[in-house]
C-alpha cells in the first residue's frame, strides 16, 4: 500500500477579478512560496495546467487563470483584445499581492509573458516560453529552415483537420494518447462561441518585436520546444531565444505544440530545473 504524503495535497481556491472595462478574469490559486503564474494558449483556459499546477503548488504559490474572453472569464462584447492581456495579468498580481513572479506561457500565453516582462520588468523573475516565441517576429531572421517550415506546415495542419485532430495537440498525441487528446478538445470547447481565428489573427498582428525588445528582457528565460510543432516554428523559437541575453532552449523530441499536455512529467521536470537554476525555490525545495 502506498504511503500517504506528509503534506496535504494543494487546495486551489477560485476567484474573479473585475477589470475597469467590465471584463472578468477567472483565476485559481494554491500553495505558498515563490510565485508562478501559468498563462494558457489559444486552445485552453486555466484547466489546461491540470498536470502541472498541483505539482508546482507543493513548493510555490501557483496561479492559473483564463485570459479575458476564454471561459469562464469574459470580455466586453465577447471579443477579447490580446493587447490587454499583460495589463490583466499585472492587475491580477496586484489583486493577489504578488510582487514578483515567474510566468510560464504556452503558445498564446507567451505573448502575455513577453508583453508583461516588457511592461514591468521588475515584476518578473523569469519566463518559461512553452512552444512559443510570443510577440517576437522570427521571420526577420530570414532563415531557410523557418521558410521550409512555413512551406510545409499548412499542408500537415490541413491533414490533421481531415482526421478530426486538434492542431495544437497533433497526430502523435491523438494516436498515442487518445484520452488525453479528447480531454484537450473538451477544454477547448469550453470557450464556446469565441472566434478563435480572430483572436489568432490579433496575436499574430502583435508579432512585431525584434532585437531591441529582446535586449530589454534581462531576466532568465527558458524556451521549451516541441520537436514536431506545426504551429510555432521550432527553428524560429531557437532564433528568438538566441537574441535574449539570458535564455536557453530545451528541445523535447517526439512532441508537438503542447509539450506541457503531452509530456507533462518531462515538462514539469524541465521547468523545475530552471526554477532551481535561477534560485526561485523555497528553502526546503
């Protein structure tokens, strides 16, 4: 019989933050210690982190939230403006009395991480960029591998759609972990009625950051890359990471766009190693 833990499991509490424009931000928080905020991607919400948030809450104060417009959060008119994501996150940190945090952003959440650290560098101890380059433009590098990826990825994504596979999950997840793939799809469906193509176009329009902005991100940064990512170019992420003063990359083989969902144990261990490197751990951690 397995032995019980000496410490109880983290108990998450839910809350709502009302923004001045009427948007409502749903969040959940648990644990004590140095803070970590998890920012989800276009296909998710706060539930996306079900395999990571409880693990980190054993040593950290963990915050998950749903971006404005992603259920159960709301946005005025039902049309979220991604340029407001960073302001929402900083307001949430103020609401929770979090002076400084590490931000882990998946895909779209990488935009939130980048824009937050650029807006308030003193509030961010580090960023984890999970399968994302955020608002940095990697086409500016004029790299042949990026061009090749851009030429081939659309056809592969189209084939996923023909098979009913979520593009952010990928064929490998669907084939090897069909239950996990089904859960990914279910989380995505919770934000019923939101035009995610429009949101995607809006975040892509924000992809204008370059070398000057990269030099401003002086906190440590970890870029986790899915080797088989069809949505954010793996080579492009590497190029962006190389332009930041204190960044390193970890490439996860046999994994697509959602490493945190598809390979959670490896993702968690990689992030935990990064937190230890930058000293963002409790004294007994």
